[in-house]
C-alpha cells in the first residue's frame, strides 16, 4: 500500500462515516488526507492529523473523531492497527503484506515513481546561469548551474511545464571590449584599459586568427567587430560544452542583442507608456517603479537616447510573457538583491501579479578550499577545472544538498575521497550495493518470478519500506518550496535505511539453504531501493553507478 493509497483509504472511510450519518460533514467537504511518517518508528508506519482538521466543521472533538476513524480503519483490509494519540493524531500500522506491496509498485513504476501532479498546469520559464559570453564559466556560476538544473528536473517531476532559458548578455560595451582584447592579443599590442585578461583571451585570439588571417589588415573598427563576433561564437561554444559536461541543458538560448536589433526594447517602452507607467523628465525616459514598492523610479532611456540595461530587462520580461510563460523564475547571485524589486516592478507595470507571475531566488556565493586560481582565465576558478579536479557528480551533489541562501565552501579533496563520510559517495555506494546484491541474487537463483509481500515482516523491512514510501511526497514538497536540498538529504536517509537493512536481512540464502519466499520478496525490496535511489539522483543531475 502506497501513501497515496492509504490516504485514499482514509478518505473512503471518512466518506462512509458521512454517508452513515456518523460524521456531520458534506461529502464535498472531505479532503484528501495527508499521511506522513511518525517521528518515532514505534508509533506506527504512517500518521495523519485529518481528525484535527475536520473536527470543528464536523461539530465534534478531534479525539472523538479520531477514535471513530480508528475503529473503522482497523476493520479495513491491509490495516494492522489504528491508534489515537495526543489530541487527535491517528497512528496507523499496516499489515506486512499491505506494506510490502509498495516494493512491487515501485519496481513496476520504474523511473516514473516519485513523479506527481503537485504543480500540474503551471507553465514556467526559468532563467539561470546567464553568464556573460566574454569568458569561461567559473565558480561564481557553478551554484546556479547545479541548483537551477535540479530545480527544472524537480518542477517537471511535479507536473509543471518548464522551459530552462539562458539569457546571453551579448550586447553593450563589454562586447566591444571583448573584441578589442582579442584583437590586441592577436596583433601583439597592449590590451586596452578595462579589457579582458587571462590566457583564454590569447587562446581565442589564436583561433580567431586561424579563421581570419587577414585580421591585422582590416580597418580597426572592422577588425574589432570581426574579433568580437568570432570570439563570441567560440566562447559560447565552450560555455555550452562545459555546461553539457556538468549535465546542464537549456531549451532556449536567448540573445540580448536580438532584443535591441529587433526593436523589442523600443516596443517595450512604448507598451509600458501606453499603460501609464512611463514619463519623461530631464530628457530621459523613466519607468514609475515607485508605484510598485521600488525605492526609486528607473531610467529606461538616457537623455542621449541610449537604452539602459533596465530597458532590456523590461523588454526581456515582456518577451517571456508574450511567449506564453505565466510563471517566470529568475535565479540570481548574491550581488543581485537590488534586482528583486525592479523585476517585480516590471511585472506590475506589465499588468502581471508580481506575487504570482514572477519569482526571484537569490543564491549565496560558493568558495573552494584548496583550489588554485586558473592561469588560463585569470584570477578565477573555472568550472571546467572543478569538473576535472573533483568530478561532476561530487560538485553537483554537494551544491544541491545545501539551501541556496547558505554560504558554502567546497572541500575539494574531501569530495574526492571514496569513503562513507563523503555524502555523495555514501548515496552512490548504496545504489551500487543494491546492484551488487541483485547480481549476487541472480547467481544464487533468486528471481522476482514470485512475490509474497507478507514475508517482509522484519522491522528493517518495515523501516526501509517506510522510507521508500516518502519519496513522492519529498519530491512534491521540494518542488513547491524550490529546495532541491530536500531530495539530497532524503537520499542520505534512504541510504542509511538501506545499509542498515542490508546488515539485517538477506536476499541470498546461506550455504545450501533453499531459496525461500522471503529471499524473493527481499529482492523486490532491494530493487525498489535501486529505483528510488536512481530516480532521486537523476533529479539532482547525478549519476547512479552500477559498481564502485
């Protein structure tokens, strides 16, 4: 019996009591009860507070309603006991056979186990990473690459339609400086003031010259433009490749330049003016964002006629709205707190509800202990160096297991260690161990041809089954709260339950013992654990190894 099936059973019992006149409620007022694991295992397999929720509208006390439900539940198939605790909690213990059926349900569901419809109907555009295409990805981009991608996976697993999007900041003065820096390295001249340093600029210059050997012969402005465009293409290709190695993928790569060249910025200013939020003062064009809790109004177009970055932000927001995304999630770094009110003000000025249509998540910075700065990129730590040094799985898992708003230091050498003190190794080892158990079972003739869930009667069986049953709820809760770390911490608890079960229950017979029903049933339970560990790691973008 899955938690969802138990919740449906409790609701059915409630409805029967309503029909019998024992509970003074209308059928439409009976919700789907919430079931969860008790904090103390001895209290039972599952608990619900539905009696406390419904007692007042039913005109009775929580404990009286709980006692009525307990008596009816105890008579239901698959329920071993239902006891009232405290002011009206119901602690429920399943019969071994009913509890064990969860193993079969998980194995048969496969990669679909844990998927839910908590966010069904939501259509979301999620922008994250969005690093400037003027250099390699570095540690400052790493946290949102890992968390953003994990959040996309979580939201999709909970029924939302999500489009991950990378906003390419390819307009503005920094792009011209980028081109001038490449040209200077290509021609052996000094990089201009405020230009880009680092060996990667020289590498780009070499590759640009290979494609345009005539670069030095071009007029300066034309040469800067050529170096800029070729360098931009090469640098973006490297960014995409690095992200792919980090298991991060975007559905849309959106160019800021296209906003300007396509007239979207001017159109955005005109649309906002039509809605009454734009005014002119001092030769500049302003957006009245103070009407929407911003600390000051914002300039859209400077007095010299050039649009500001804020104008591009407004145009980009309207582009997302026009492309059919009611929900818009922005993942920004710790230095972008000032953007929150501005973006919400844009949403309000655009006629949206800033509390419903836009969500801004701020992440704290990450540091790395023991890492050397990249000579190639200058005074930074490149993401591709982290991948080469520590590995994608340890970096992604570690970034995912902490709340985004907590400062974090990656202990590189510790993350490389293959021992059970390393959380990512601990969880991946549990998965590899389940696969090894399955291989050994096959060698000993233990198969899943038959399944008697009633033989899963050891306390460790019940504990492991309970942990497995929590997974869909954890996924839905983590998606609603935008907190992938809840999945990581759950996986560590599941791994602990599995390692304890492994030490107490056998899948393969000892010596000349025959294969019994309990061995086959525990192979189902072992393989159910395999599936949940794999599904959870996949949500974090982390591999589930077959052997370690």
